[in-house]
C-alpha cells in the first residue's frame, strides 16, 4: 500500500491531503509554515498533528528501506522464497521485519553454530519431523571424531542445540509469545538497602505489577535504581503463564499430546530441567519438547525479557517526553509583563543577593549586590541601597529567583515593600531553572561581557518575568525544570521534540524583526543561526527594517527562506501595517481585494474600522468572498482575524503572572484553608502548584477532579491559575498536600 494511503488512514485525512503534506515536507517547508499558511492543502491540521504525521512518514520510509535491505540480503544468501517475500511485504513494523530476518542473520559463535559447522543440521531437521523414534539410528551416521562428534550422545546434543536456536529464532513463535507475555508478565523488584543509603528507592522494596499497567514514571524510577545498583529488577511469568507459553511453543514444534511433555516447575515458577539428558532414550517428540524448553529458557525468554524491558522503557520515555512537551509549551507561552521596569533579586547566602534592573525594553539600567540574608543579615543597609535604586530607576516590580536563599530573600523583599509604602510595589517568584546555565554560556558572555556570571543570572531572572519566551529560548529546554527523568531519556529524541515545541511557540507568538535577539530569530521558521546573524548585521547597518520585503536584501536569505519566515516576523512601525500582522506577504494582494470589495482602505485597519468586517463577510457568504480574494476560506478567516487586531500578542489572552505584596509561610497554613495558586509542573501522578509559600504543593491525580481522569494533563497545564484546599502540611519534611476538587470555587 502507498505510504500516503497508510498515513491518510492513520490520521483520518483525505488521500489528497496526505499527499500534499508529504510534498510540502519533502520540499523543505517547516511545520509552522505548513500549519499556518498551507491550510487549504491539508484541511487545517494543527502543528502537532503535522509533526506526528512527519514522524510517521519517517518511520514508514525507514520500514520500506529496511524491507528492501532484508530482501537484498536474503537474495544474496540464496534464502529468499516467495513465502518470505510476502511476509516481508505484509509486515507493518520494524520488529516484524527483524523477526523474519532473525533466523538468517549472521551470528556470533553459538552452540548451534558449532553444531551446524560439525554437519549436524540434517540430523536436527530429521528429528524435527518426529516420524522416527529411533534416535540412535538417526544419529549414528553423524558420529565423526575429527569434527568433535565423539558419540551418539554428542551428535544428539548438537542437534538439540540447533533445534533450540530454531525455536528461539522462529518469528511465529516470538509473535505468539509476545501476545501471551503482555497480559501475564510482571515486574518484581528487590531493594538493596546497602546501596540506597538515602532510601530513594524504598518504595520499590517489594514492588510487583503486571507490566501493561506500570506507569511511565515507575518504569523510569526502577530503571534508574537498577542502573545505580540499588534495585534488582526481574520480569516474571506466573506458573499458569509459563504453562501457556510452553503449550504455545509445543503447538508449533511438538507433535503428539503436549501436556505429556510439560515439565515440572520449581518454587520460582520456572521450568525445572535436569542438568543432562540421555537423549537416545527419548522419543522424537519428547526430544523436540526438551529442545524447545531449552531454547525457551536459555535463548528465547532472555531475548524477550530484554525486548519487553526495552519496550517498557521506550514507552516510558515517550510518555515522559510527551509530558515534558506538554509542560514546556505553556511555560514558554506565559504572558509577558509589558511596560514595567523590573528589579531582579538573585538570592544567595554568603555571596549576597545579586541585583539587576531592566527597563521595559529589557536594557540593563543598574546592577548591584546586597547582603540581607545569613550569615551577614545586613537588612537595613540592603533596604537603604535598594530603595535608592528603586526610586532612581522608577522600578514597578521585583522578580525573585526561587533558588537557594529564596525564602529569606522573599521575607526581605516584603519588608522592603512595606518600608517604601505608600509607593506601590509588587513582587513575583520566578523559576530560575537554567539561569546559571545561561549566565555561564558563551551566549551570556557575548550579551553581557561587562558583567560576571552572577549578575548575568539576575538579568536573566528579570527578563524571564518581562518576556518569558524571549529569555527561555536561550537555554537548553532540558534545564528548565518542567520534566521528569529527562537525563535518563534518549537525548536525541528529547531534543527533537523540545526543539519542535520551541519552534511552535516562537512562531505562534511571532517575532519583532527589529528587536529580536539572534537566538530568538534562530527559532523562526526558515531561519538558522547563520541567517539570523546576517539579519542582525543588516539591522544594525541600516538602523532597522522598514518592511518585510527588505529581508530579501539580507545575505544568505533566499526566496525559500523568505517564504518560510516572512509571515512570522513583525515590524511594528514599518511602512506597511500588514507587516505587523501574521498575514503572509503572499496574501497582501488578497487583502487589497478584500478591502476594496467592501469599500475599505488600510487606514481602516489602524483606526479600528474593521470591527464589523467578519459579520459583513458572513452575510455575503465566506466562500463567495474567498473566491473574490483568490484565497481559501481558512486563509480568509485568518486574514480577517489579523486585520481586526494588528500587532496582537496571543499570549495577552492567557492568565497574567501572579504578583504579590505579602508573604505567607508554610507555618501560616492549616488544613482546610483555601488558596489561589499557579500550576508549575504536571507529572504522571499529579501536579505541583505554587501558592506563594516558597514550597510548591503537591496535588495528587486523585485530588484534581471529581470526574475520572487518566492523567493530570487532561485538565491541567503549566501556568493555569487554580483554587486549591490545603489537605496536609508537614513542616518537618517541608511538604504541602493540596486538593483542587475539594476547594471552594466561589
């Protein structure tokens, strides 16, 4: 079946839409560009669907290539048959392809390969037929001292090894056992207390769960515990499971009454096998049964265990990467705090709190260091210093990093705010994860060569509150503190997904062409670091861009890059009002036709004279108007939205940052108290909520909703404002338990 048809079925698309998406991807179009400006070609799929489509396209093409490789290898070996060719053609996963090729793949030296080299393959084949029970007669012609086959017993032992490997490599057997394993296999863990002094893995002291029910975070937890030597992890079947597995194998390889050949089981429910056999006394079916059990215990079971552990890990990684993706998007899309002069406090103890003040454009106005925290406790001196700095720079808001000494710094800031009354000041706690990474980076040094790393970190904290997206894109997403077990995941895959989130966020918001940093421009559709640097050079040389069309004069920025990037770059005070919208330059003629059709001009865009445009289009019929303008209906709808609110920031409609003027501590809370909070992180078993007490409270998934939900992400995202009730306070362990469903929502 054609790849486009497979993808059309998987994503419930018209075949033409699937073909168009493949064409656009192959042409080098970016996901944001396809999602925003080619809606008519794919039925208005969102960017996430298109990314999944692209991933599936890559997988199917890899599958096709592997099929061709395997067919070529089997042909060269002389092993390709019409039956194998059909099996390969019908395979729909890479696992199926590898199972088919497994018996023919060149192997390292094994017991079976040694036996085959000694000429025992015909003996194994004869015994597998099970139509002659005189094994001595079958084996005698193969006795050959020169080949290491000293007697009949040795010949039969070699034949048994060959049959065992045939069993272990059989694709049908492996497929059947996978079906049996999945609902019956379990993970059991043993805790090694001497290797886990901090008792991190104490919850896995005697853990047992069926594998298909194990959530991702537990898989990653016991994987890490096993890697650190603190846990022993086993994949097991119960006795009934083993019986069914062996019966399934016997049905494929053993003739006769299967139950007669089933072995006894030991205390661990593993098949109990004698250390050696007198092969010549066995019937052919019994011989094959023993060889089948040996193939299962020695070869197939360990192989499937590795496969299942790998599959569990892969699924857990994908789930955790998905959670990272879900958390990162709203973190990057937090609304900016516009028009404010912000003072940042980067907390510390011995070395003092580093201070940086930035203006509404993000320029640094002032810096300094104060020592209000232990061991120096120079509170009065710090209040005097910062009061003068606040008045001098007309500061509106204070941003406090949430790292070491943040609680003491928050206490100090509330005293500072009271000391400056009646001047109205507010503060916000800012997640400083990754700030130290940025401050010590080459980019940090390039942006602020005049400051040391600690001051750069304070500047980053201030800018995070002012414009989270513009600042956070400078930092590796894995350092932003919104994932779980991110360092245990496949880093290439994690980076691919997170880079996609960053790309989508940047292009959803749009970028001011005349103020955006090179790192921010790098994430714009169609641009890279080289082109972004050339844009900065052009901007500096020509005192900014007056129109999008000037982009074509930038070195290294060709027609294709212009097509991909132009719609996502904004020029607020340019010569054309449309350059400050998400309308793509290719649609400017359509705008002209639209305005002329209704007797309007571009002046009506700036004066707000288009408030009734959507209703006028609806009254006339959107399909008719779209035809007049020469665009599709989705593009027309997007154009109208942009014309009604030129220069809009999609983040402005989201909940604004929580600003405070008073401080609560964990000791001020009591069970039953209702509070307002902000979701900081969503994980598999719940969410962490900031209620302004320095310690984020934990809302377990069971306390999120009265309705049944499988995962917290069904109802919560990072940045959500929620009402919560305190249901547990543990001062000794600095823990706070919260409930959303029990809180008074009035």
